[in-house]
C-alpha cells in the first residue's frame, strides 16, 4: 500500500476514535512537556560543555570518559554510597511495607483505618518530621534523645555524632528513610491484600495449606502481582532519588567527608553549584540508566510475560 494511502487510513482511524484521544491528550501533552522533552534535552546536553550562560559546545563522549575514569568523587563516594543506600532502603522498605500491610489487613476495618493513617503519615510529614523528630533524636550532644538514652543505660560512655561522623551518617540516613518509606507502595500493597479473593484461601485450605506463611506465599503474593510490581517500582525510584536526606540530617552540603554523598547530590553539585550543566546532565543520564535497569529487574520478578516490552 502506498505511503499516502497508509497515512490516510491512519488519519481515518484517529478520527474514528477522536473522543478517546481527546481524553488522553492532557496526559500525553503533560508527559511530553515535563518528562519526555527534558530527558531528551539532558541526553543531548550530556555531550556538550554548557555553563547555562554560553551556547553549548559539542564535546562528544568526554564527560562519560571522565566520569568513569577520573571523577574520584563519583567513583569513591557517589556511586558506592548510592548502591549501598538503594540496596538496603529499596528491598528493606519494600519488605517492611508488605509485612506491615499484611499485618494491618488482619485487623478489623475501623482499627485498620487508624493504623494505616499512623504508618502513612511519615511519608507525608517530610521536612516537618525531620525537624521535630529526627534532628533532636540524633543530636550529637548529651541532650540528644538517642545519646541521652544510650548514656543512661550505659551502652555508650560518650555522646556520638550520629549525623556528623562519617561512620554513622549513612546508617542514620538509611534508618530515617526506612521509617518514612510507607508511602504509595505501602497503600497499593494493602489494597492488593484486601482484594485477594477469599474463596482462594478456602480452596487452599481444602487443598492442604496448613499455615499462614504458606497461604501468603502460595496464594496472597501470586494474586497481587500487579500491586507488588507497582510497589517495587515506587521503592526503586524512591531509593535512587533520595538525595537530600544526608544534607538535611547533617545540615552540611556536601555531607561530612562525603559520607552521605549520593548521585543526586553529585548532579546538584555540578549543575547548581559549579554550573557545569553538561557534566551534570551526563551524571543524570547514568542515574536514569541505573533506575531503568532496576525497573526492568522488577518487571522480570513481578510483571506478567505479556507486559514485558
């Protein structure tokens, strides 16, 4: 069929379903303006030297060569810290979300509502919770709540700098992030567990399931794979984009001896402080590739075969 005929047939098809296209138009336009075009722009700028004032100058693969061969901050701190942080916070928060969602699903409806609100509130509180709970708790003097408690029971003999000492900063970041990880993924898991068909549980007992653990493994998890996938994607994205927690806890940017320096901090360092936009774009593209690969792993684990592109 000639190209003109194909284009005419496509136009007729679009016109036939014009109402459907009209409904999805706001999302498509917003996605294009705020996500697709900025990502393409970042990829293009990553091959240029651009300071935000002068016109971009083409440098080819130079930024990527420097990033993986000479950038000591990236190789010694940003990349290892990000991998460690994401490996612990991502799966840790994910497992904690599922366990808590399953436990809450066992409660009566009225009590469950209040417990869900209590667990979900930290993800909404954000900086408020940071300033009124965690900073006083992790304060490095004797009146900091954690130091005061540990000194009182004799576990330590002098105050510890939980957010200013490089030995403790990463652990403090992980603890705070895990505490606040009960977000949208947690709610999706709870909805998935509550919507599992109860007749499946009855059939499972008839077929020989004798424990709650078997019931969770053989019925609940396979029945809520879409919610598990959604929660996994949210956990991965949340773990990799959490770049401000170290700065907020320590009050320093960069963090003490770069102990809490993550990839997001590296992007902001070069983009917003040094104004090397081209190099910052290259780092952001590397972060995007890492997140994409992690999401593909989630699809392999929880996605249906027909969903895989």
